[in-house]
């Protein structure tokens, strides 16, 4: 299954030139590159005793706008910690996880600068963790397939070259995350 997702993504990138466009006929940009870097506000950050650790999410994505309302593409994201404060009861560990997936987005009010959207993304994720202080010294590794749905809003600049997405991801494993992304449209 990993090979299928990776092969589909690579094939999609090679076919970008096949989706040529005549700028005079289109009223929207077809291609989009988005970046994300945001902290997660959760119990690890707000635990008793003050700030402990910030979990961060960073991502890069490419999207191709098939119609004015439908965008499809692929995304690579990773999660990693930034340690702030080490208390007596805190067990220090290192972790890194990444995922690669495809996404499909449907937008309403596509002619407006402010749009509402819903997005679905199946993905493959890999996680790695080491415990540095106390605990089992054996590294933990896990691979999984998952999917998330994300309703949100997009605000476009006047030129429509830059857009800002604010959305809430609902992973089908039960995790919820408020995120934002900045996109360049061309």
C-alpha cells in the first residue's frame, strides 16, 4: 500500500505539465503550494507546573485545482517536539513522526475572496520515539494508515496569489487539531 501511495504521488507530479493552462481563459489559478508550521495547544503544553513542551506540526503540500470548486493533491507533514521546561516528574523523550498522503478539497463561494471548504485526506504515517530518561530504552516505531476530514475557511489576497486556510482536522482515530496554512497560487 505504501508503494501505491508513493507511486501515485510521483505519477501526479510528472503529469503536472499535462495539465497546461491558458491564463487568458481561466478566472482562477490552477496550482497551489502550501506551507504550514504551527504549535499544538494540548495537555503537554499546559500541564501542571507550567510550560513543558510544544508539539509542532509542519507541512508542505501541492494542490491542483481541477475545477473552481475541487482541488486535489498531495501533502507531506511531520510532528516533532520543542522542549521548554523540564520538571522533576517529566520523562524526557525524543520523537519524530511524518506522514504522506493525498487530499481532496471541495470549496463553496469559489468566486469570492472568503471561501468555505471541506477536505478529506487518506495518509500513511510513520512514528519513531526514544526515551532518554527512565523507561524502556528500546526505540518505538509504528506505521499506520489513517484518514482525516477538515472543515475550514480560506481567505484570498486581493490578487488571489496568496491565501490563508484556517481549519480543524478530525482524524478518524479520535484526534482533533486546529491548524492553519499559507498558500501561494499560480
